[in-house]
């Protein structure tokens, strides 16, 4: 069990009258909670805790292609995070912002989705009539299955792991599975619905776009297209703007007072960017478990009306417009590679393909006996990672978007001098490192800045 309890700066909420916000991120492998406050001098101070969920579960219906998680274990990790905070800090929380892994879907029974109980630190809840979470990594929807689905009226193509695609899969392969449930959403939509006792889940535009069959221009589901194909429209959540309030808590929760405002659940990607991007002329490059290069679009920008399944660039609703998301992508290796300024060895690192091009698998070319040292291979791999990003969002596009600097974040980038060199050779812009993204802090900041 991983535990991370960190205090940065002053203890949040220690000063009377200070607004204190709780941010929560329900990630793919861990849950993180952060208390965020703003001092009278405008300083942002945080205290955080994280727990691994260890929630991976079998997928009887989809077999090896399925990727499911036990919601009970996710909520257990969340409860452990909150229990680690000092009670006097939680008692000062007035707002809660929640983000989480996008695209996935969990089903539950309205009014039976959780069970509230008293504990030594106030009320807590445990999942009730709830399915497993089918995650964004789920692979049950094959290319042939996806091609059989109706074309969405949206700028985003539908991919495996998207909520609506998963629901279609159940309709065709296991329709009885859906019968006990009358509500659905992402895992963070579920938590918001439980905290606010919502009769019907409320989903942000960010999460709705990541489900598929959602028109971001009109902020509405493709109801006619879905109805004609027999899709259960009653499972679609209502949709609201990111930063809006979903409701107030009818119970205290781990000492957080009854009546605290809870924001509509947000996308973890958008909250991560929000936590570090300070200027609209910034681009954010994050390389850790996966890799993303993100650029804010001009105010007033509208995405295309139809999807381009072959495009490497995808537009996702932000808080005042759209961001561009690029691809989804450790001391001896680095030292060896630093001795090799260049190599003819070429590595395409897309082992899992890309969402817009799933058949593009990894490859190694220009193999020569003189190019097979640890240094050559590491240099070629790092070069390939950055070139893959550049192929999808070239420097010229960043320049045209008015980008003036790149904020580099993520553990893989911060600890890898070779990757940094490749970034700086490929993108001739100032690169600022150490701007680590944090979706939990971002979710809290959204609510902190809400007026």
C-alpha cells in the first residue's frame, strides 16, 4: 500500500476565515486527495494524501480484453485518504472538486448506489448496488464492432473504453447485465452523485465528450442517433458546465460539514493542465505513464462537427474553450545515452498503437552492429518518443497557436536528461521543468477560483 502525505507551505485552513477546498482525483491506479487553500497574500498552499486502489478485477463477460475495477476498493482507498487528514482541517472545507479517469463507465441503482454509516470522524459511505468500473483501458470493443455503430454527430470518434461504446457492447453481448441499473456515469460522476444524493447523475461537458455521442457545440447528447439504434437513453446523465455546482452534501463526510458544495465531476486531463498552466501561451508536455502534449485553443474556437478518425489531434472541452490532446504514451541507461549525442538506430515506440491509429505498432529500423549499445538504444528510444509526439503536433503548429514556452512535467521527463535533450532539439522553445501536474490540486483550484 503506497502512502503519500505531504504538506507544502503553510497548513491549509489553519487561519480563520481562509477558504479551504478539497480536491479529489480518482485515477487509474490510485486515489489522491488534496486540501488547497489561498492565503490573504494569494499564496496557494496544499496538503495531500494518496493511496493505491489495487482495484483490478476480473471481467467475466469480456475475458482478457476487459479492463474492470472493483468500485468497493476504489471507495475504500478514498476513505483511507480522507481519514489521514487532520480533522480540524476537514472541518473547514466548504467546497469539494472531484476529477477522475475519463471515458470509463460504472452503473448503479438510483437510491441504492451507496450505504451511509456513522464513523468516529463523521459519516462515510460504501458502494451499494453498483457494477464494476469498466475503465478507459478496456479493449472489448473491437474495430469491427466499433465500425458497426452509428456515426456520431461529434468532433470525437468513438473508441473502445468510451462509456457509450461499452453500453452498446453490453446491449449486443449481455443485455441482461444492464437491467438492474437505471443510472450510469464515470467513477467520479458516481462519487458526486452519492455525495449529493442526486436522483439522476450530473456529468460535466468534459466527461460527456469523453463518452462519445456528445455534441460539444450544442452541449447535448446525440439523442436521435442513439434512440434509433436502441440505446438506453435513460442511462445518459444530465450535462452541466465544468466548474458548476452539482449540489450540497446532505450529510457530513469524514468531518467535512453538511452543506458543503460539491462541483460537477471534471476530467483528470483538464484538471492536470489547470494545475500548472498559467498563461494561454503555454504548452504542457507531460511524460509519465503516458505522454501528452497540450495546447490551449483560441477563445471562441469551435471543434469540427464530424470526427476525423485518422487525426492524431483530439479536442477536449476545457474550462473556457478547448485544449488539444496529443498521444497517449529510467541511472545507468541515461548515462550511457548521454554519451551518444545521436544514433542512426530508429525506434518507433508505439507498442500499444495510438487511439487514432491502433494498428501502428512499435518497430526498430536501421539496425547495425555499431548501433546496439545500451547508449544507442536508449537514445533512439527517447528520440522516438519525442518524434512520435512531434509527428502529431509539430512545432509549426505550436508556433501558429502562439505558444511561447513549454511546461515540462511528469516523472519520466523530470528524471531523464536524454528526454529533455530530445525535447529541446525538437521543439525550439524555452522549456520550463518541474511544473508537475496534479489533477487533485487542479480540481480543488477550479472550485477555489469559483466566485
